[in-house]
C-alpha cells in the first residue's frame, strides 16, 4: 500500500501506472530468472576438463527421481563391460585375470569372493576425445585398506583416469563404483567421502596454510567444534606447523604440495586420490610424507599416480602400469619384479688387484654360467665399475612367461583349466630347480672366492625402474609387430583390387577426407560464434534493465524532493 502510493502517474496514452512495488516485483522475478539461467548455463558449458551436462539434464534428473529403477545398476554395468572385455584378445594374462575378477565380483556375497574386498570397481572405463581413446576399456579393482599405484609414461592415461574418478571429466563408456555408488550418477553423494590432491596446486596466495585448511574443513562439513583440532592434526602430519601462519605465496614448491595433501586428507575421507603428490619435495620430507600415507591408508582407499618408482615400491600394495590408455601389467611389486624383471641381480666385489681386469670379469661370468647350466643369455654383465660387477642372472625356463606379447602365450590363456593347472605345476617345478641351482652357485662361489678374485657377493631382485623399462621395450616391440602386420595386410588387399578401381577409391577417399576435415573445422567456429552472440545479447539486456532501474530511482528521488 505504501509502495503503491508512491507511484508515477501514467503519461498521456498509457493505461497503467508504475509503482515501486512493480519495480521490486520485476527485480525479484528477473533475479530468479537469471539465477536459473546461470545454473543451467554453468552445467551445460564445458569446464576446464571438458565435463558438461546434457542440454536436457533437468528433465533427465527429474526422470531419474521419479523412476529410480531407470538408473543403471552395478551388475548391469559390469555385464556391459564384460561384453567389450570378451572382444579384447590382446591383453596380459594377469590383467585379464584382474578384469575378470572385478567384473564378476558380487558385493552382496563377499564371503564367496575369497580374500578380495573391493571398495572400488573400475568397469570397462573408456574416455574418448574425438576418435582418440585416452583410456581404453580399463577394468580393475582396489581393495579397502590398500594403496593402489598407477604408473605410466606421460600421456598413458593416468591423470585422465583420476579426472574421471573425481567427476571432473565425463566418462565416455563404462563406470566406476566406489563403495557401491556410481561416479556417473551419484557423484554428489561420493564427494562427501572423497579427498583429492590434484596434479597442480589450487591455492590462494593471500591465505595462510592454516586459513586454507580451516576454509576447506568447513566446506567439507567438519563440525565447528572440531575444525581447529582437525587443522592442527593435518598440519602436524605434513610437517607445516612452523609455517602455519605464513601466506602461501611464501611457500616453496614442496610446501605447497604438502598443503594440498593436507587438504585432501581433511574430514576423514574414505577414498583419497593423490595425483603426483610428492613432486618437488626434498628426500627427507618425502620420506616423512610416505610414512604419513602408510598410516592414512588404514580403513580407507588410496589411489596414487606417480613417476617415482621408489615411491611406488614403498607405498604400493598393488601396482598398475598403463600404456596408451590400456592396462599393460598389474600386480604386487614383487610379482611384477618376478615376471618382468629379467631374473636376479648378482653383485660381485672383486679384490683390488683385479680392478678393471676384463679377463677376470669374463672368467667369473663364465664360472657362474657353468654352475647354472645356462647359455650366454642366462648370465649377462650389466655394469662394471672398477672392482665392482653387476650381473643379471635369468632362468631360461621362465623367460617365455615374462613376455606378454607372445602369441603362443595368448593361445595358452584360452585353453582349458586343466592345462593351466598343469602349466602352473611345471612352472613351480622349474622354479624349484632354479633355486637349487642358485644354492649350488652360492656354495661354489664361497668355496672358490680366492681363486676367482671375488672379495664379496650379494644377490637381489631388480628394481621397479628396470621393470618399467622392460615393459616399455615390450610395448615398442608390440607396436612394431602391429605396424608390420597392418602394412602386410594392406599390401595383400591392394593386390586384390584392380589398378583403376584403386585410383578411383583413393580419389574418393581423399575427397571425403577433405570435406570432413573442413566440416570439423567449421562446426566449432559456428558453435563459438553462436555462444558469443548469445552472451552479448544477455549482456545488452542486463545493461538495459540496470539503466532503466537507475533512471526510475532518479525520477523517484526527484518526486520525493
């Protein structure tokens, strides 16, 4: 009533009058309209990782709320992933076993699953960027209370996998189930139990380390009376108590990584994703952080990506090696060393008088080779530095089983269970025989040390770095074989096609390729122009509304005066 009395009388030819109540009604209604529009545009516009919702996502969410049965359940997703898994013939035997176990795992029947208690199930995960597959049909499981490490060269698909697990990037095909909840459809519920340390620090220069932790603790829903206790505990874990009140712009690179790690562990998350979390740390601090991660993995799941082989060896309960978007190898660090390490490493210390003596070195290698009863490849000199020798000792009987690229091995994988059990028993017999040879070798070395000029010797397993290099060599060999096979097949197909038809096909193919290339260039340009034009229209509309409101308020003030 008071607002309606302060009205501007209608001008000549106008029927309605404009009151202050009308202005507030318009202001409130346009505020709601722009808020809804901003929420919609924010969801359908791709973020920095390319994730966006469908243009019909409000209807899709409403449909799922009304019909919960329409949501794809865990077993159905596993069934769909198994169909793609069965078509993949080029897969390592251990990777195939892990995928088979993960896809057939029944969460409701844990007693029948043996020792595995999968908290995370990655079911046929696929991520495509156009025609390029950054992650290609990956399936594996992570047990509760374990640290799973993802290794791989740059561009192998590690960080892309982490982005999909955190919901930052859309999943093209497949799904990930964390404690029975889908990343695709229930990410909002999973964020409450998820902690993330991204590859790049997301911090504010003007805030101190303690202020960062207090801010994120409240955002994660930590009770107000527990915020200070939680912040102090995390600062102590990452050794930042002395720098808690310093602004983050004064932190070194290693201190920033430790602060990001502390933020990831706030609020007792059940699953923690660490993307190269120890980059830039000095060795002492890195070791302390490793100890903290070892303590933190109790009653939770940690998925870690790293380029440090030592870190993977220390922290990883199980390790997965990715290459070109696929899982190349998987298993415990010890299992990977046994399969791909190329035998044992025998370290010999020669006496000072035999320093840099090639003849003595060759005699020692020949002696060891004779004791093991192998050929030249069974014992190889890896390194010689003054009076120190490092030899690689391999068992010839187990060499073929370490190559996942062998076609014979792929055929053996598809045989019956009886043949597999027989092969396992044969392998165990070969291992026993090799171990007996090694015992005999040690006794002979101890007895003949003086004659051979050996001062001391020791034996150990290969490092993870050597395993990684061996896997890289196998991958390169597979790529060469695939290229040669495709090249030979293309030559055979070309011979079957007449010359005239071949020229016609090549001209047609090149024409279609050029047209499709032009269309691919034009479509993003047209979309970008449309989006920019739409934003300009909205901006002009907002400016007109603000200008009209300011003009009206000015006239109203003049009337009151």
